């Protein structure tokens, strides 16, 4: 029974992305959305923090790849979350590195993601902090209030919680269905449909 | 719960600044994003080469804000939040000190530092979403991991690491110097990336 939000709260693109007008996207030209992605109000993406060192400096001709944040299909960025590319010193120079999100990634409200890579079908709870250059594989569930330390690698099918984060369990057999975000995608936007019970 | 849904269109512009425009004292070499939020009545001082990210909030309602050299204040953090406890809130006398950040301090995303003579020492890193109460004194080269809460009036010695919901230990790696160098490198890069508009606040 969701209340119908005021008209035009979201901008819906041809590829099915739903971006709230009240989301803060900085450096939009460096943010790639795969399609069918929902960005809720007050979410923030720092696309202006692009990589300063190009991997192959002599590659003239080809346009430099300036993507700072790449997001796959059916991702869901909740209210107040923040995605920012991780940065570090590399060969004596500071550089930001691109942040990649796979498909069907849910980012809970108030979470801050500074990972290097987030795989497919990942559920990140509310108020989670993901440290710089963490790598999260597929089908991972991160519970609320978790602090994932920098550079942590979380294997597939793990359930993670704690401050600092630890693997506390495994996704049970047949538990994959819960990661699917197609239904959730339909419940927001300018013409939201009620969630199936 | 059926509240009447207003059909008015929402502006994409950031909301107008609430409160008065504070007197500022900027060094010429700082980088401050256009969408940073500066409010309050007491002076705000930012020293050389510090970086204020977009949507960071500096609030001098409860006292003056002093930011040292080569500090980085990340997006959505609040320096000088009017606290619920310990903080004096608005209406202090003219020369009250609100928050003092030493040199090379990093305030990460969504962290908040309450006002009321709060001091953060040189080289300290305040993690994502942390909260420092009013009147707390954080020593030099401390590391506060994400979502750390420092109570109002607490004193934290130099080189302390606070982690895992309040556990503390001493940092004996001796990397303070290196961390400061890294910070300087990071600021060089940020300077080129963040369009600076100090004139907007002056």
C-alpha cells in the first residue's frame, strides 16, 4: 500500500533507470548505469573522483576511459547511501580507481560503499561502511551496521556481519531467489506498483 | 496514512542555505566545493591547502570553526554540529571556540563533530559516519574506524585506534609521517578534481 509519490519525483530514462531528482550525482559524465537501476532520493554518487593515472599512457587514439563508477542492471541504491571510488597511492602518486557494481546489487539506506568491485546479487544492509578496495564476490549478504575493513575480499555465498566484518555464515541452498531485485524495481518510480506479497 | 499527495514539482537545485552566512577567513590555496554548506554566526577559518568536498557542512552556530593545514573534509560530514549533550548550542559569546581541527585531519563521509570546544589533533582520521561529542579532545594521529562514537568531553590520547564498537589500542607502527605525505599527495589530486569556488562564501 505505498502512497503514490508526487508526480515526476523520478527521472526515468530509456534504458529503464529511475533516478530521483533529489539524488546528488556529482560528475554525472563519469557514472555509467547499466539500465533498470533505481537511485532513490538523497543517494550520492561521486563520479568526479576519476582515475588520474591511465593504465597505458601511450595509448593514443583510443579515448581514455574515464568511468569512475560503473553500475550494472537492476541495482537499487536506497535513500542516503553514498558510492565513491576508492583512492590510494600507486607508484608514489595518488589516484582514484573505478568502482564497479555488478547486477542486482542492493545498497541499504545510509551505507557508504568505497569498494573496488561488488559482484552480482549482493545485498548490502543499512548503515554499512565498506572500506576502500574491498572486493565483494557474487551472492553475498552484508547485514546492517557492518564495517567492512579496507582491502577485504568476501567470497561468494557468504553472510557477513560485525565491526570489523567477519563471515558469519553461508547463503543457504536455494537462497538465491531472495537476491533478485526485479520485483523491487517495479515498486518505485513515478508509477509504482505494489509489491507482490 | 493517506496524506494528500502534493503534486508540486521538486526543484533539482540544492535547498537554500538555512541560517546566516558566517564570516570566513580562507587561505588562498584551499579547495572548497561549490555545494559545500557553510552556516553559522561565528567565524570559520580554513588554513592552507585544505579540501572541503561537496555537501560537507561547516556550522559555526555554536562557536568558531578552525580547520588546520591540509585537512580533508569529505562529503556529507558535519563539522560543528549542534549537539544534544555537552554542546552549548547556539547563542554563545563572540570568541567561543566551537571545533578546532589540527593539521592533516581527515573527516570522512558522513562523520559529525559536535561543537563546544572540541579539538581534533594533527593527523587524525575520523572514519565514515563517526560521531564526536562536544568538548571531546582527540589526540594526534588517532584513527577512528567507521561508526565510532566518542562521548562528549572524552579525552583520547595520541596514537589511539578506536575500533570494533569502542575497543582501543595504541598505534605503534610509526607511520604518522608517511600518512601525512600521503595526505599531501591526495590533496594535490583533489585540487585538480574539485572545482573550487571560495568566492561564493566570502
